[in-house]
C-alpha cells in the first residue's frame, strides 16, 4: 500500500520534493517543540494543592524572539520556493527547445494533439489521441492547455505538475519526463458529474520505443520529434487569451 | 421601544420583564435569547452537515455499495441506496456550504458574539436589538432555501462550496439549475444576516462599554469578536456582489464569468477568495478569543502578553485581506503574482506563532485546572498548531502545485475548522452553558465527549494528509477508478470508519446538553471563578442584564494576584486587596 509521494518522474519534481522535505523537517521540529512543551507544561503545572500560579503578565524579550524566528524562517522558505516556482511556471524560463503539444479538454475528456516527425503542430502529420499522451524520456515538452467548457486541471502526480485549464485562456505548462513508464494524468478540479473519471495515461517512451509507436501510427519512421525555435515563439503565453 | 434607544430604555432595567411570550422567546430582541436561538439553529445545521459528511465518507470508503438506510433516498439521489455521482457532488457542495455558512460561522459569531459581548462589556443589550433579531431570523430562510435545493428538479448546487465559474454558471455543465439559483439566494440572505450582526457587534463594542472598560481591559474574546465583525463587514459584501453577478449570469443571461461573452472565469475566483480567505479568519479568530479566556482561567494566570495578543488578532485580520491569491497559484493567474501572494501568506505565520507561544506562556508556571472547557481549549491549541503548520506547505508555491486540490488541503482545512473552531466552540458551550441556562453540564460525560472526539478526530483527519501526499484529489466520487489511487483505498476505509466513530462520539454531548438543560444541577453564581462581568449577574441573567451599570477597575485576567485571598479578582471589584465584593 502506498501512502506517500509517488516516485518523481520529471526534471523539476526533485526540486519540488526537496522543498517539501525542508518544510516537513522545519514544521516537524516546530511541532515537536510546541506539542512537547505543551505536554510538559500540562504535567508539570497541573493543579496541585497549595500551588499558586505565578503572577506574570508577559515578557517583551520572549515576544521579540518568537516574532523574529518565525519571520526569518518563512522569508527563507519563500526565497527557496520562489526559485523552483519560477523555473516551473514563469514563461520567461521555459526551455526554448520544448516540443509543443496541444491539450484541449472538455467534459470529461482529454484531447491530445502531438506533433508528427516535423516537430510542429498544425501540420498534416499531427497525431491526435484521446486520453493518452505519448512522450519521449528526456525531452522538454510544452503543453498548450485550452478548455471548451469549464475549468479543469491538468495534474500529473508523478511530474509534480498541476495547472488549471481555463476556458477563454491558453495556458502553457512545461515539463521534462526523466523516467519511462505509464503515468496517471488526472483532472484535479471539480468539473461536473463525470469529474471522477476524467483520467488519461501518459506514456513516456525511450526514443526507440517512441519511434516504433510513431511508425505504427502511419507516420514515417524518423528520429523522435525535434523542436525548432519557432515552435516556442508561436506559443501563446498565459493570459494572452488566444486559442490555437 | 425603538431600536436605537433600547439599551437605555427604562423597560430594560434588569428584573422587570413584562414582555408577551412571543416577544420573549420567539421574536425577541434580547441578545441572550438571540444567542441561544443561534445556538440551537447552528447545532442543528452542524448535525445536518455532519450527516452529509457521513454519506460522503460511506461512498469514499465503500464506493458503489448501498449506504445503510440509504434506500429511503429518492432515485434521483441514490437508486437502491447507491449514491449517484451527481448526488455526491451535491453532498460535497452542501457539506461545505452548511458547515461554513450555517454551522460554524453562526456558532462562533451568532452565539458567542450575541451572548457574550453585552454581558462582558457591562451593557444592558446590543446597540441595535432589532437588527439583531433580524440577523437571526434571516438565517432561517437562508438555511431553508439552501436545503430546499435537494428537493427541486436537478438537485441542489453541485459545483462545490466555492462555486467556481463557469461550472456554476449554467445548467449545461452540471444539470443543476434551480438548485444553484437557490444556493445563490441563500448565500445572499446569509450575507445580509451576517452584515446586520456585524454592524451591531461593532457599534456595541465601540459605544456601550461600561465605565472603566477601556479598550485594553476588554477580554480577548470580545477583541476577537469585534475584529471578526470588522472582517465580516468588509468581506461579506464582496461575496454578495460576486454572487449577485453569478445569479445574473444564470437568470439574466449576462456574461460576467463566461468567456463566450467576454467574461472572465478567474474574476469569480478573485472575488470569491477576496472574501474566502478573510472568511477563514472569521471562523478562527472568535475561536482564538474564546480559547484565550478559557486558558487564562484554566491556568489561573494572567494571559501572557495581552497587548501582543491584541495586535496579533489585528495583524492576522489585516494580512487576511492580502493573501487571497494563495488559493489561485495554479489557476492560470500570472505566476509572478503567485510569488507575491506566497510572501504575504508566509507572513501570517508570524502573528499566528505569537498567539500560540503566548498561550503556552500563559500555561507556563500556572496551576492548571483540567475542567472540561479547558480540555477543549487544550484540544484547540494542539490541533490548531497542526493546521497552522500544514498551511506552510500550501503557502510554498512549488509544493502547492502538487498538493493543491488534494486531500492534503482537506486535511488542513479540517484541522483548522474542526480541530480549531469546533473544539473552541465546544469549550465555549461547556464554559457558558451554566450562564445561559442556569444549570451545570455533567462533568464525566463532558470528559468522555472530549476524549473520544479528540481521538477519533485525529484518526479521521490525520490520514487525509497521507492521501493528499499520495496525490488523492478532493471532490472525487470514486477514487478506485484511478490506478495510482486504488492502492490507497485501505486508508480511505480507515478514515471512513474513524469518521463514523467521530460522529458517534458526539452522542455523549447531545445527551449531556439536553439532560443538563432540564435536569442539570443548579449552577453557582461563578462556577469557574472567573473575573469577567457576566459572572457577577445571576444565571441566566435577567432581561437588561445588570441591575446597576457596573464599573470596571482592571483587566479580565487578574488571576493569582499576590496578597489576594482568592486566586481571582473580578473586574468590577473596587479596591485591589482585602475588599469584599458587593
Ligand atoms: Cu475535468
Ligand atoms: Cu486562504
């Protein structure tokens, strides 16, 4: 039975996990100190005959200490988080060689448009699939997320990536798979009566495997798609509102 | 009597009560009656919300099997007792709606602000008793309309208590039309009730404090309720405005949130969470206030760092308006904005830890009496710490990207609103029950209730953190559909069984409440040996509260003052030492 974060399968997932563990250790320590202190006080200062509570109204030094320490810790956490966050979400930091993939969603279906051997979307060799996405390990991908009806959320737990898909917007998210295998893709935002079964599978292939799969789709057998610089430039950035 | 003049009306002198029965018990303008009315109403809604949670947990623990006793449900909800996905979504929506708007919020503000503020500040009643009466009576249609959704064509609202547009905009997306409209109208009426209450609490605290009751002598419960009222006054109109626009989208064909007509789905989220985050503090600040009073009393010690406690309440409230975007990190909002909301959110850890450490400081070198309210206050403190710490995970943008919309968030909110708000509400009910009804609650039953609730509460909600870390999405009708979630199903079963036991653990409370109401022993004048003004008048206090307006000489936390014969020193006792109370 698994009950913890699944094995990471993306390039930045390790950084996300690292911040998670840093926060876990810090909050775990604070938890032990506070709850431990509470327990000690409850036992040590429990009501006893003849005891009188100390008549104390406070202590300014103590107030300053427990104001400053949390402030320093959270500022540090914010700085650490900011680095990873901008790597993942800031369009300025997206890899330039990312292969574009069209992800159009509607209740309760994922529609993937993957480029054919030319590495470009919107050409004749595009491969269209419902609820299955095929990728090559070690390549950068940029998914262009659009929705036909309501808000859905593109969630690949193994990649540590979640991005809402909002009607009226084209939102781009990127990732680089680092492990081969089949991974679950889930809709994470309540989107109606079939929300619970709005799932897809992400197949991460080795380059050879992918070539074989691509051939089976009727496309000429060449190397895995190579992205060109123009693909990145043609992509809409978040908030641009256009659709492809 | 006119509302404005009421508090100084001659008819309000304590002891003279010739109101007809209907004005006395039903359409009463007496803050105490209204507080008690809110108590019965919010506990009823709490029970309803709890029952909905039980059905949700049945489906999650044992998906696709008939709910025991579920055959009484109509086929549109659960044919043969097996819950439909649409009914599940409706339950999830209404559980959140009822718990937040109709159970916990009226339980904390409706009950305790109404009952305690005038008594604790030495006033005969609220500043606007009639508004106060309206604030209660509006809650009845609000709750009823929300509940009515279950019985109309298409079922109740099913777009979550957050009602994200455009899911909530159109029956095209959910199959719900009348139910969603009823939800909107119910929340708008609830908003009116909340606003009437808020202006009243604010006006009362500002204007009706007894002589000598300076701001820095106010009990922290009153401070917290006062600042909560300001929060509600500023936040609730935003919600009402947002919902009125949603209603227009539904019935008038406007496009505020519909991209097809140039609207913005994210506008709803900005408006909703601009209300929604302060709302979390509306639900927790009164709890912090109640617990501060109870912990000082239980420890027989002055509250540690009173001034910083007051400023921390203000700090939490102020920051509360600058952090709403932390609910929207992955919404498609500009990621740079996400960073600024992360920074402001992280800062909330500062005033929050001030409060936690000051509560610990209050117990330090105290003489701790483990009475039932104190046990619940300790329950609050230990559980709120977990809820506060788990919030830091969500505040960190990269981690939130993973745990957003998972059971981690469900665990967090329940540690804050059950572990926090509800334990404090129980502390408050046990503490002021003797004041409200003149009778004591049964001590042993109270201890059993606390102990069982504490254990099963943790067994229910702690494993949800693990589900969330495993990637388990919230609002998911059948988790076993997903290959990566199916192996975690034993945790879901465990959580469900614990939840049923948690519900059962409330039976001693219900029994104790009603038994004590009629059979409890008569309460002494000051059962907890407390300093606050409400314990200087009989229980229950007469109409008009004080025979003579009290004069206040000191703050409410003067416990164990050296040289005093007793370990408490009431606020209205004139000279510091060796003086008999009169
Ligand atoms: Cu969806
Ligand atoms: Cu928030």
